[in-house]
């Protein structure tokens, strides 16, 4: 009864009348909240950073992707034929236009307004894996179960699988996701428009206002984010090679899909590194237009055997580093040591490192990379340490950097950093990027973007039905694996979903490319936040940077306590971003 009373009051102060059968409320929220399908009393409904009760209020810079959600809530009656539209946002003669999507979701030219529906998945029990959070501990998410928003499905998907129009069941929310790209030549000012919500043959209008500040985000990121990608996954699930589509999609989200390369594969993909693959002539428009990727690993998830002998190591490293110096001079490369090594592998790692570092030629500069927290047994052997948040030692990172080495972070782990899972808050990935800024980390690594076919740790069927099952990492019962290192995780390794599914045809969305997630969108939001923070720091706005960072990520990594200290609210992040935006714009006058 209390929820009904609240809804009635809301409808009076909003723009949807209580007399409209089927629809109880229409409201909006920022991109940093997960509004569950059955959460009809969410506190953000009345007011949040993107919603004042009547109007959607957004802000941003040029060359930025700004996202928000429109929530359509049904009453005890189902709602049929629901879709949304945002034709344009205008400020005088300056206009941000909508263009209908093509079959290829990574065809971005001219598509400055994009429309999506949000797909929900039911989490029945929380993830249970000690490395993301300890079950039943103070660090665990407060609300890990229920109908979670996961995938961001293009409007032209198959009907009944997220394509417009949709049906909303009784007593349910349906989120629509809207992304606005602000081109580099756009005039600063206040842009206005309306989201039209079509439902049951009637149209409702939601005012939108975008405050565009007079500065531009750089095309090149201020920190790197690499996601492992295996092209055979789309080939298996979607039936063909889609590397170009997936790399364009990743570029639009300001991340790089990475894997092992050699000279031939670099040459074959040269447009990816010189920026020519990210031009309007190739279907690309948006952040990083004409800007190439930088990360080109020589090996991945292990070093191979070509560095076991010193002579072979010198020859291979000389050839590789000489090639990159000519072909991609700004490349960031490394030799990936045994993944998450145990102590029994340390001697081997030291031998490989010595085989490389002893090289007097150009190959001696090939960096070594290991997914392990700092350990003195490998002192001097590792150029790039990379640990999870809970193993990230702030003191040793500072020490290693004074020696010309570096210390990066990968994956997630509460309470030291966010968890990249379906059952964690939306802003957990965003917190990892803010934490990286605070502690000078220049690269974030996520272990897999498209882990649809499970790796060999899973027992039984490995071709996962990722649209129907939330668990995407499951090593329970793995032989010779200690129980403490076994578990299952919702959404782990799947930041991107297949737009088609040849293995599970009933789940096919008929989208000829990748489909995004709330998790990936929040990584993108965090990487854009990082640019705000970097610009503010470069402008000498030290106090606004310090106060913003301390509010969002006060104690992370090795400074974390037993509970999460970083913010779990999209409103907090948006408040901090707005203060940064105002300060940057004022400093640039």
C-alpha cells in the first residue's frame, strides 16, 4: 500500500498521470545505477543526479559519451508496444541528431544518439569466489540477488529479445538506455529535446536538458584499459569472423581488446594501430577517431617456449622490438610470464627474465609482465607487476616505479576495489578506474571480454548459454584445485555478449556484432572520468581533484579495511564529475 501511495504522489509531480492504465510511472536515472526489474520503490525514482522529478538533466564535455536510463514502470496491468525515441537535442542552430541503427552495431558514423533496451537476468544466489569477495563478509554487496539489469540491447534486435517495441509484465520496471555522443565541433551551451515514450498506443514526453561545457575530452585515453579477446568466440557463437566489428565497438567504449601478436598479425591489423580502422570511411565515429590502439603483447597467458634458451630469447626479442620500433613506435608491449604463477614457477620466471634482460641489443628492452602481487623472490625480474585489488601494494608500487618498473591492476576484488560481476553495484568497475587515478596506475587489465566458451577449468559442457545463465565462470570440481580456489561468479569474463547465437538459437538477438553491458558502460564512464581528473590536475586544480578522489575512493587497495569505503552510488560519482567539469570549464576561460 505504501508503494502505491508513493507512486500516486510521484505521478502527480511528474509527467505521467495516474489515469493512464498500465503505466504507473516514467522516470529517469543516471548510468551508474542498477534498477532491478521488480524494484518499484527505488529511492532514485523521486530524484537523482539525472532527474529532478520532471526533467532529465545531463552534462558533459565534447567528445564524450553521456548515458542515462528511462524507466517505464507498469501497474497491475501489462503494457504493450513500448518503445522510446529521442530525435534530436538542439541549442540554437547546433543540433545532435539521431540516426537509425544499421545491422552492424559498430557502424557509428552519424549515430550520435543511440537507443537500447536493458535485458534483465535472475541471480538466485550470490557469486561465491573468495577472490571477488568473501561470501557473507562485510565486503559482500548488500543486494546481490534478484532481477539484475545486465545487457544493453540495440533497439533493432529481434522482437521478443530486446528489440523495440517491448512488452512490460505487470508490476515491473523496464529500463531503456540512451547514449549521446557529443562531437568535437559542437558548440557549448544548453541542449534541449524530448524522449518520446510510446506505450499502449499513447505517447508520453519526457523533457531532456544537456549542459555542454566548453572543453573537449582528448581522443587518446589518459590511462590504458586492456580486455583479453579471443576472436574464435564470436566465430563459434555468431558463425563468422567479426574482429573488425568487435574492435570498433571496443574503441567506442575507450578500451582495447588484446591478445598475443606476431609481426604478421600486426601487419594484417595495422589499421587498428595507426588509426585508419577507426575512421568514418570504415564506419567509425566517436571518441578516438583516427587514433590507433597502443597495446601489442608479444605473448598472452604465458611466454611460450621461445625464450627458454638465451640465444633464442635474444634473437626473438631483438626481432620483435626492432619491428615495433619501425611499425608502431608508441606500442606498449610485454612478454606475459606464466599466469598467476605459484612459487614453484619463480625460478623459471627468473631464468626467462635473465634471458631477456641480459640482451645487449634492442630485445633487452622487452618488458616482462606477471599477474602476481609484488614478491621479493622476483625482485628485478619483473618490469610490469599486475595484481588484483586485494593484492595491490601501494608502497611497493611506488618503490618499483622509482626503479623504472611499473605496477598495474587487474580484475576486481572487494573491499580493496570494485567487483566486475552482475551481482555487484553498477559503479564497481568505475571505482577501479578512480582508484587507479588516485594511485598512479596507468593500465587496467580485465582477464576476458567474451568468455562464452568456458576455459578448461570448467567441468562438463563448456559452451555456455550466456544469455540464459548468469554464471559465466565456474571451476567447481576442478581436479587438483584447492577448495578455497574454487567457486562460481555471475558475469565474470563477459563484458560483451554475442549479438547472434548459433549454438542457442532461441537466444539469438539478430544483431550482427557485439552487445554491451552495464559493467562495460561503467568502465567507459570511469575512463572518461579519468580524463576529467587528468585535465583538472594538468590545470592545477589540485584541491577539487583531491576532494573528489577522497570522496569517491578514500581507502582502496592495500589501504582498504574490512568494509567497502568507495562509493557505490552513481549520484556520488556524478556530483564529483560535475564539480570537475565546472572547474575545468572555468579554468579554460
